[in-house]
C-alpha cells in the first residue's frame, strides 16, 4: 500500500468535508461525562458491534462464547461440551490476537496470550462490545484481530433492584444467578453471584470410528462459580469506581473421537481474581483518568490424578491519562506501567517482566466530520515493540443518515510467557508480532416508508509479520507473514405490526480470506487453519408486551484443522421464547431456550464432539 497516497488522503479530507459544510463561527465543546470509559472516544472510525441488552439478557446464564457465536462475525473454538476451554478469533487472527478488556483493563492470560471466554459469564456485564481491527495505539498488545470490551456501567439515578435466575438444561446442566443493584445521586453498587454444574453426557456420531457409531461422551463434567461486584462514588466532579471479580472452574476434559471408546482422565481447575480501582475528574477543560488493577490467575492440570502442569501468574496494571478540550480539538497524553510475574511448572523458574508505555492522541471534531490520530510507544524487558500509530476519519455526509469512515493503524503482540519460557520449546529470542490494518466502511440509516432500516458495509486489509507459531519438533518461532482481507455487511430492520406487536429483523455476513504471505516459504498462498471464508448471523424477533419469540441462525463455512482435515460447514439455529408477567411492581419472566434445534453434528476443534440439540427452561424474578 502506498503510504504517501494515504497521507495525502488524510491531509486533503478536512478540506473536502469543509467544502460541503455549512460554516459555523462558533461551536461549543461537547458535553463530557466524566464517568464515560476513555476508550469509547477512540472508536468512531472503527467497525464496532455493541451487543443489544436484550441479547445479554437472553444469554445471561451462559458464557461469552454462546453470545458472540450468535451475534458477531467472529469464530469460536471449543474443545467439547459446555464449560470447555473456548477462544474467539476475529478477522483471521489467532486467539492471542484478540484483546479482552474488563472496564478498560486487559485480562488476557500472561501464559497463553489468549482469554478463555468460557469463564466469562454473560450476565456479569452490562455492556459487551466487539471492536474489529482495534488499533494497538489505543488498546496495546494483542489487537491484531480486534478487541472485546466487557464493561460494568453504573447509574446515579435513585433506585434499587434485585433479581434471581434459575435454569435447568439438557445433560443435567443447572445454572443460577443472583444480582442486586442500589444507587442514588452519589453512590451506585452492583453485585452478583453465578454458578453452574453439568454432566454434559450428550450423544454424538463418531465420524472417526468404523461405521460412524453413536456414542455417549464421558469425562465432561463441569462446575463453575463466580462473583463480581462494582462500586461507584460521585464526589463533585470526581468519579471513583472499584470492581472485584473472583471465579473458579473445575472441568473434566473429554476425549477425542476415534476408534473404540473415548476415554479421558484429564481435569483442569482454573481460578482468577481481578480487582481494579479508577479515578476520573473534570477540572475546567482538563480530564484526568487514573487506574490501578491487580490480576492473579491459576491453573492446575491433572491426568489420572497426577499433576501434569501447574500455572500461576500475577500482574499489576497501572495507567494515568490527561486530556484537554479545545472548542474543536481534544488532546490526550498517557503513561502506563505494568509488573508481570509468572510461576509455571514448565518454566523451571520464576519469571518477572516489566513493561511501560507513553501515548499521545488527538481528536478534531467538526459538525460533519471527525479526524483522529494516536501514537503509542511501549517498552518491556524482553522485546522491542514497534511504534504504533492510528489515523482515522469519519465523515457525516448526511448527518444521522449516512456516514463514511476510514482508518489506517498498526498493531503488535508481545510473545506470551509460554512462547518465551515453556520447557521444552520456548524461545527467548522471539520478536514481537506486528502488522498494519487498513479499513473503510459506511453506515446508512433510512426509512422504507415508515419502517426504520440501517445498512453497514466494511472492507479491511491486514498484513501481519513475525507471526509466532510452534513448529516441529516443538519450538516457538517467528515463522511467517499473514495477509487477511475481507468484507463485512449487516442490516437491521424494525417493523411495527400493530400498536402492541413488533417484528425485528437483522442479518450480518462476512467474507474473509487469510493466507500465508511469505513468497520464500513453501506454504505461500495457503489458507490458515480454522479460518472459515464465510460467516453469517441472522435473527428474527417477534415482540408483544407479555411474550416474545426470537430465532437466531449462525452459519460458518468449511474450514481445515492444523492436520489438514476438512471440517464441514456449520449451521446452528436457536429458538428462545419468553413470557413476561408483572404484578404490583414485581416482574417474572419464564423462558424456554432450544439451541441447535435441528440437532446438527459439528466440531469447532478437530475431533472434539459438540452437543446436539440442547433445551433449557428457566425463570427470572425481579423485585
């Protein structure tokens, strides 16, 4: 890509937009809510999926993998039943190329670089966002595919609520959640407890055994417990928030499909403690934003009762940002410092690393366009991360009807602890992965008669280098370059049938191609494993005041495993029905959910069977 050409485009764009703008002599500074998340201001030029709160409610008792698989253009991998290790891949990136953040704090594993989203209960969060192609300049390491933001949003309106949810599902799965919220003009609190247990003893057709017999999966029991609490204080212009989140999971790992009985005696126990405190204030035209967080993760893996691996890590994450608002321009500067510690059975010694960074960003706003730029330089004690930058623009061609966005950004991923220190195979000479992303898109909102309708389309091109892969005989190496490109489209439509009922339609489609891009390598032009070319997510919702029904469909095209095995396309359909009843201010919702209604046999990871039809009934009480 000709960098000089894009520099010219960005320099010329303000003049093009100004030519069609009705010139205003004055413009007031945008109202700034001190409680807003800082990253929200840096995503206007990004393609972002903000998960509707109705979907969060529908999947509140499930883990994040279920929600994302039904609503977003991402690929989910899971090695078996409910509660199994699950990861998310965006735009052809690996699991470690997706950054996951909780209230702005990165929570990806230090050891693997990825996040196990089976440990993220959907109902624990008020807001879930997927930022495709998130820039490293704003999000830091690990965003070569994108980022997922999990936020708890407090309210300072006076009120209180209490709710409890109980659910019974197929294969002896039981799930429950208790949540409470209390708030007034100065204080808000939200907290909840959630737990689940399940045998997961479903039947499946073994395509890898002679005659393709039907079998019952074994050693797939799961137990999960977690609690999360958030407290907010508003003292004048000062906003202080704190959060604490503890979770543990005990999961048996089922065996793979193949000849004979599927036997496994593997078990994995995970635990995680996360805590964060932040302070934000607005003093005249200055906004100050500081936070400090602590994360402790632990994993114990056993086989037949014998310890095979013991992994633990701790980290301290600290940042301070200050922002100044001019009438049309805002400037932000920030510093960060993190202390990382890894204690892993396979490292043979304690690992300590430190990292820091500085960043600068600017956002220039006019009534019908916005320009943004960011710079970020990080340092750590093991690698030399590249200077990251991002340039973006949004043009509101017809305000509230048509906008066009364009962005060019760079990103990187520092090697994980496993990549560097695992014995055998770790490589302390690894370079950081790095790459560049270009994308452009448009959003068009209009009315078909009286019907609201919106369309979104996006094109992206990502070129990554120094990709880290584990190669035979078992060693981590910077082996290749990867090129990912594709298109993403979507629509939403709302159709009022009468005064009491409404029909909502939505659909999303993505075509992508992810190939090795090193002309000197033998695999030049080959597609990467576990990267489907086609993704589709669609839904139909019929709503009435007392009840509603929702049908979700997810399609994923054929893909290949690392061994070259062809994995057939996946089509999954869910049906969710709700009945609502309110008596004297108390609310009750009874629901029925049927996942994979056509009992489709499929795999998301080679030779690991996934459940067929799964049915659940539940009740939610709100006081």
